DNA sequence: CCTGCCGGGGG
DNA sequence: CCCCCGGCAGG
């Protein structure tokens, strides 16, 4: 868990110690797997590509070997199970072959809002076999001003982990509802996966995105931007 | 139900 | 101007 990577999804759950990188030869018919980069390159070069015949020109090396192997990151210890449990929180049916692949996006807390994860540039993922070229679409989100978090300290709002942390290992299925004066109503329907939005900018459907009202809540009306207080178009969180 | 906001109203 | 709210469209 390096300092500059505390938001990285993969790094959080799979600290380096628990991940092992393997290199698998992808030459048709060959499945040789080695544990070092140089090892696999040597294998590819000697076993499949011919011997390296190039002059002493220095940078004449075609890195052709790179096209015939992939990196595989394999989780080694328990962390994977922890993660797997979290993932399997909901899926009812499950009896096929064990290793679920390409599962990174999901497993977010039931309802974080303005906190998303930014995948590492390489998009390589544990337990998933992803080529060295594979790149998962990184996404960035307009993070609201940090000052926006000050309010929730002194105010009500019982649970709601809204910290820039990764999904908490404890994600109880309960939904606390204390019907009283202060505890205002707020209920969140299960957010649908919202698959594939459109392309660049599809259209201006309905102004989506939380505005002051939803962010701070009715009980903190004085924190809203003026426009929101007057029930006008929000000027703080624009679309 | 809840939210965002236009349009209209009052000081 | 500043401030509020009825009421509606879209979830
Ligand atoms: Zn606002």
C-alpha cells in the first residue's frame, strides 16, 4: 500500500506481498509459464523466435518477444478470499468454474456517491488473465470540494461511510432507519448497473448528479449554494 | 415517495 | 435587487 496509491483499487486489496507476477508464453501450443520477465523473453526468443541475430548497433533490438507472452498477476494468499466473499455477497447462483474473471468494477459499497476508484493505468488485475496490452477504461469523477465533508462531522446522518476509502470489509445488509424528528427520510434504491452510458456526450437528458440539496441534506439547508436555496439551478455542482 | 428547477410572488 | 415556494417533470 504505497503512499501515492492509496486510492488504487488493486493496490489496496492486493498489496505487493500478496501478488505474484507470472509470465506466460502465448505462442500457439506452448503454455510455458515462467516467473521472470527475462526468463520468458529468453524462452520465447530461443524456443520460438530464432536466435537473436543482430549487430552491435545498440538499439537494434526488436522487442518481438513481448508479443508472445503475457503477464499474469496471481493472488497468493487470503486477501483474495476476503475479496471474493465481498463480491459474492449477492450473486445467488454460483456453481460453475471457480475463478471469476474480469471483476473489478463491482464490489463497491452499496452507495458511495462521489467517490470512485481510479484504476491503475495498466489495468492489470489480480486473478484475471489480462494481457499486457489490456487496459481497462479509467474513469475520473468530479470530486466535490473537500470542504463539503466538514458538515457531516457535526451533523446527524448516522452511518454512511463517505470517506475516500475503499469499500469497507463490513457491509452489513441492514438498513438502519430511525424514524424520529431529526432523522429525515432518505432512501436509496439499488442503483442499477447503468451499463454503457452513451458515447462522449450523448445528450443532455436530465440534470444528473447530486446537487446541494441531496449532498448536504434538508437539515443543512444553510450549506446549500444560494441558487439551490432558492430552488433555482444549482451553481455549485454544475453538470 | 424524492429531486432539480422554472416561474411567479413578496419585501 | 434578495428571498421564498408552488408545482411540475423526471426518476
Ligand atoms: Zn447548489
